[in-house]
């Protein structure tokens, strides 16, 4: 399991398999820092309220109703 890496501009780099995804470091539910979340495979769970996102697509999969993450920018 790889921990997210916080960039100076407030975004995160999250690695899954051979790809890196760049996402915001704030949960769209209540602004919690996603850098404190839990990464399991391609799924990142917010530490505050449990919103879970697929880092490959930005889609919210479970937890409180909130917007999806912006479409992650992935590098292959």
C-alpha cells in the first residue's frame, strides 16, 4: 500500500499499480484532508466521515453524499 504524497500546491499524488493520480487534498464532503485518509488498492477513504472514492475515476463509491472528486489526472 502506498501513502498519498502531498504536493506544495495542495494536491495529492496517489499511486496505484503503475500509475500516479493527481487529486485534491480535500474531501468534497466537509473539506477533510484526504492525505490523512486510508488507501486500499484504488480506493481512498476519507478519515473524517468515511466517504470513499475510486482514485482512477474520482467517483464517490460510499459514505456521505457529496460530489465526486474532479477527474484525476493520471500518468501511465
